[in-house]
């Protein structure tokens, strides 16, 4: 979503992106707590505005209508500062959302990456988690994941989360922020990757 350039050390927002099961909500809440910021899950905002679940939006209006509602919610959410935002897994599919995120110079975008099998196992292991309409269409999951990967990979940072706990993922992101801020800012000529602990 961002091209090469630099980010100010004085960030206003951290946006977490990745496929379902990546841990965006869990990691986002941890990051927000440690930073003293607020955490917002874009899916929950869409549901609150629509007065129904995402599954019901998909069923009644279709995916395109959901993406439009999602894009509008993300634009409104990002007006606030000192915020960690967890994006829905398919938010990057909307060109308008990608372009909007690219325009935010004071925002760090982090891709939480893991193998597809790991992501689906995490979803299956949370029976009380959110209803995920696309899980009903297993045949398309791999295609969706593959299609989104290039967009996810445009994030400033990529964290390989497969072997890390949510706390460890948050630790690494905060460590990276502190290190880069001390060096004068976050430079990102290409996406950074890590699977190691800080």
C-alpha cells in the first residue's frame, strides 16, 4: 500500500493487515494497551453502522456492498490519531482503500503473515470467534489468500507470526518502532521481514 519512502518517527496510527486468523485483533489490542492508544477493529465498526453482522451483509447485499461499507469505515476511523487499527482480511482488495492508506504519511502498516494452513487452524480453533462468511467457501480460500498476498506485502513491515505468540508479535513491532525512531525514522525501501524475536 505504500511505496518506497520514509515514515516520521512520530506515528499517529498503526494499521495491522493480513488474512483471517493472522491475529490482527489480538495483537492490535496488545499494541494499543502498551502504547496507551485506542484499538479499533474495522469489521466491528462496519457491523455497528449496519446494525447486523458481516455475514448478514454478505447474505443480503453481497461482498461488493460490504467492501464499500468497509472502505468508508476505514476512511472515517483513520481521521483519529493515537490509534491501532485492525483491518478486515479483504480490505486490501479495494483499490480505494489501498490508495487511501498509501496517502497516510503518519501511519505504519504491518502485515501479519503466516502459512495458510496455520491461519485456517487458528480460525477453526476459535469457535466463539467472529463469523467468517468466506470460510463457507473453502475452495476459494487459497485463491483469495494468493490474490491478496502481493497487496499485503506492500506493508512497511512484515512479521512472520507462525511461530510467535501475539505478545511476541507485539514485542517485535514495538522493538522495531523504538529502534527505527532512535535512528531518525522508519526507512522502508522494501518490506522488512522477521520471524525472529527482538
